[in-house]
């Protein structure tokens, strides 16, 4: 009996779908026609005060009629969407795909009509001219335009997440707000299909193995992502990590990573120099801890045979610039946490910002006993102003980056660096013809130069150069 009721409702929805189409199109056509006539007549008005008064009255009346028609269309579509939600809630089986598509289509049409509705003249001016008309018919009252992001999405979990949650006691909380305002990145609205796929899960169950979809959303600007009410997937048999005295320079246990989304299926594959097309870039050897990673920032490597210079500075010489002052920092690079591991040997705590570019970088850093910060370049750093002693970046902010974006990134780094903190630009490479423009971007900060070197990058066609620098943030006292 329940299934027959569901089918009857589905049949009803299919039947009214065409009528909703026609009604929406008709309403839009009427709006455009009346508005075009409204503005064409307005341009021909004479300057006579009485005529102006009569025309303003007629225009207000036409505007009210148009708004009333649009309001009715909006109410009908909203009622239809509510019926679909009730039907989906009553259905014990999985939701029919065509019904979800129909609901998403109605949500899109509603958004378009509401955008037209927002552009219509308000009814309030109509009644200011008539002081005798105090009572306003409910259909003529201006509808409150919703500014809730939830109205844009159809998946219920997204709508629940972004809606404002008032405090239960009706008072301000310890943060001074009377409600919780959860947020998502503005680009999420341009990736509606992907975000609704990400948020389509069973509450309280295991999440889908969709971290790659989540990272795609983040990289394309849908950042921060909404929280979810499902349990994240974990490796089938998680093994106890190695002790801290051996985890720094030893490949982790393969069982502690979910390998389903990677080309390589173990750490040995990632560390092997013979592995072809590993699926990640800029870090082809960073899983080779013993040969490639061990000497970095401790021994000088990659000396230019002509100039006898290198773009690599050593950690001891950098720390000697500010003896005892460098205690905490951020490494904004592509890597497996080797810089943080080396700095830890000098009693400096460094957080490594990373994403999983084709390999389990976050898991690798954590299994080494270090702190991975899962962060894209799109996002403002989650640190308060003037708090870090050091920011280090290598092989990440290179010649691919837009100059305006680089400005925003550098100013954000300046924000979190304390006065006297160090910015370590490590092996930034770009085309020779672009070097002067990039150097100007760094010079805008007006930092004190401690080290500054430019070295040819000779592994390709001699068109690129390396640039490295150790810069100190000035005090900038308040004036």
C-alpha cells in the first residue's frame, strides 16, 4: 500500500511538471514584457507635475501587479518542492534519481525567478503616496528575500549545515554571538553537483571513500568544506605507529594508509627511483628518506658548476641569524615533512601545510610524528596575527603563480609572522624574463635582507632560475 501511494505521488509530480514549466516561463515572459513597457513609457513622460503624478501612480500599480504574480509563482514552486521533500522522507527505499533531478531543477528555476523578484520595485513606495490606505492585502506585501545559502541547495544535509543555529538558551555565547553561523566557500555554489554528491550520505554511517572528491572541491575554491555527520573511512587494519625515535627516518607501515585512490599501493613504490608515473609532481624523490631527504638543509647539494653557488641554505646558518628566537613556524611546501623533522632536531616546532597531490603526504607526515596541516593555497592561514617565528616555503610558490594571488599570499604570511620573524624563500624558480616581476613582489614587503641569491636552473633548457632569500619582518610600530 505504501509503494502504491508513492507511485501515485510520483505520477502526480510528473503530471504537474509541465504545468510548472509553463507557469514559470509565462511569469518570466510577463515580467519582461511589462518591465520593458514600463521603462519605455517612462522615457516619454512630460515634465508636467500632474502627468508625472498620474504616471507614477500607474507605474506603481503595474509594479505591484507584477510582483504579486511573481510571488504566486514562487509560492507554488516552493509548495511543490516541499511536497517532493515529504515524498522523499516517506519513501523507505532509495530516492529515485529522476525525482532528485526534478527537485534540483525546481530549485534552479526558483533561484532564477527570485533573482527577477529581487530586481522588481518594492511595494512600499506605492503605499507611501496613499496615507488613507493603511491595511495592505497579504498578497501585496513585499516578500522577504531570503539570504540563506540553504535555499540554493536541495540535499537536506547541506541545508541543515548552513542554516543559522540559534543558541538554545536565547543568550549570547562565550564568543559574543547569539547563534552559530557555519560557512562554506563561495565557490561551492559553482560546484553544486560535486558538493551535493559529497554531502549525500547516510547520517551516522560510514562516509564514502571520497576524499579525492573533497580535495577537488577544496582546490577549486570550495573551501572550507562543510562538516559531515558520518564516520570517515580508516584503513582496515591500522597498526601502531613506530616510536618517535625511529619514525622520523623510516618508511611507515603500509597498512596505515588507504591506497585506493593512488597509483602506488605502498611506500616502497613511492620511494623507488624506478617507479614510473607515480601520480604526483614536484616531489618525485621526497619519499626516499635515506638518499634524497636525509642530507637536505644539513649538507650543501646541487652546487652550480659555473658560479659555485647553490639555492639551498642550511638550517644552522639560518637559525644563527636569530639565535634562540626561532621556536615555532610553518612550512608551506610540497613534501613529506623533512623540513619539520630537521627543525625538530634543533628544538623548533614546525607545522607542515600540505594536500595529497597524488600521494599520501598528510599520512606520511603524521606517521613520522609531525603535524600535517591539510590546507590549500586558497585559504587564509588559520593563525592569529604576529604569532609565528618562521615561515618556510620551497618548490611550491613558483613561476606558475599569478602575481595578484602572490600578493594576497605574501600579505597573509606577513600577517601571521611576528615582528622580527623570518620568511625563508627556498629555491623559488621561474622563467628568467619573469624574475624581476617576482622579485618586486617580494620587495613590496620591505623586509630586511639577510641572504639573497639567484642561481641558474640547469636541468632543462637554461631558461629558468632559482631564487632564495632569508628576509626579516620589520617592527612597523603603530603611529
